[in-house]
C-alpha cells in the first residue's frame, strides 16, 4: 500500500512539473488548473471571459473512436438548443458512418438509438454541407447541421478560414477531431497523445472562433427553433455510408 502511494505521489509530482507551462498559461488567463485524481491528466476551469465559461480537460479518451488520450473542451454559451452543428475530420466521419449504419441495421435497433453518441447519430440525421469556396474544407472535413442554411452561415466565414489554417499542421489529414454546437454549448474533442501548450492554445483559439460564429448564427433562430423534428423521426431517414 505504501509503495503504491509513493508511486502515485512520484507520478503526480512529475506530471505537475511536466505541465507547469500549461498551468502558468491557464492561471494567467484567470483560470484554475487542477490535476486529475490519478495524476494522469488535468482540468482547467475558466468561469469568466468571452465567449463564455470554458472547461479544458486532457486525459484518457472518453470516446471509443479516439484512441489513447484526448483533449476535450466545453464552452458554455446558452445558445438556442436547436442550433446543432458539427465539423468532423473526414476520415473519422467515414469510419463513424460505417459504424452507425451497422449499429442501426442490427436487430437491436433501439440500442443504436440510446447508446450511440450524438456525433455519430448526426451523420445520418442531418444534411451534409459542402463548402463552395474551399476545396480544402471539402476534402479534409465533414460538415453537418440541423439545416444547410445555418451550417453554411457558421462555416463560410471566419471558422472556415480557421479550419483551413488548422489543417496545415494542428489538425493534419486523418487526425481525429470533432467540433460540435450541442445543447447550447460548443464542444471540441481531438486525439492528443501528449498535452503541449502550443497545441492547447491553438485549439482554444479555434473553439473561440467557432463560438463567436455560433453566437452570430444563433441570432437567425426564432423562438420556435430551427425545425420541428424529433430524434426518433430523423432516424427514419437513414442513409448508407458515403451517401450525400
């Protein structure tokens, strides 16, 4: 027992030193940096500032499609709940489409409805959007949303430019990445084997851009929302992987 405690203390101490630059950056932003209980990851809580309170976590992946370790972010925005939008790495999109189609056509159809996360279900629920102005966006990312009009308004300005820029080094081709506007908030997940300050900073800038654009698009929604469809109705319109 004592040996285990000493080992945990050593790991925690080593990781605290390893992530010191990230901690100093977070605290300079007025955020709180906390190590995970097991010392194998960390969490950053920012309760003030624009575009809203943000949580940043690095640790073991919570999604089966992201191997190893991930960086995940949540920006609380209070947007209209019908503003449902997503950008995903195109390679990952194709993998998820195959997986969700197999799950839905399985005899245990109801399990797909209840167990499959939104980022998988949305690929068959919502229309795909193909950006007209950028070949890189079309080739590197899959883009879906509750309506093509709202999706286009979100992606065809600063966010699209930021994603093109990120595709050069931050999010290379095939690197698992998901950005979602869901339940009034912005979420980002990406595979990250090692937490490095420049990458964390760059991804924070990306989600901040996505959040600002989502705020702008949010003004297009009326009180009645984007559409009157429920998940169960949308699931009746399943397409095969690769269908437009």
